[in-house]
């Protein structure tokens, strides 16, 4: 995509644990000169619960909250014209 493009885009990474998704995403952020951000479920989970894993009977409810926080974070970045 052209660096002068005004089109916003979302790139989703999906794969096995520890296969390089976060490393690749951070490289893309570094190459974007401030136009791209990395929204990570793990980072949101860690910030909200101080852990990167949720276990126990409330796991589905807690993961649903993480999803809502993730979607709102993406909306805010898109409103701010960030990829």
C-alpha cells in the first residue's frame, strides 16, 4: 500500500502460539512511521487483569470483556486515522 494513501486498514494476525505474530506486528508498526498501531488481546488482558491468561469459571465472561475493549480500542485508533 502506498505511504501516501489515506485509506485506513486493519490487519488481523492469526496463528499458533509463539509463531511470530507479535514480532511481525511490531515490525509493521516500526516501519509505518507512526501511521500504524498494534492492538493485542494479550496486552489488553495484561493491562486489565495483570496477567496474559484468564482461567476459571468466569473465563468466557472475561474474554467477552477483552473483546469489547479490543473493539473499542480499534474504533478509537481508526477515528484518530491510525491503521
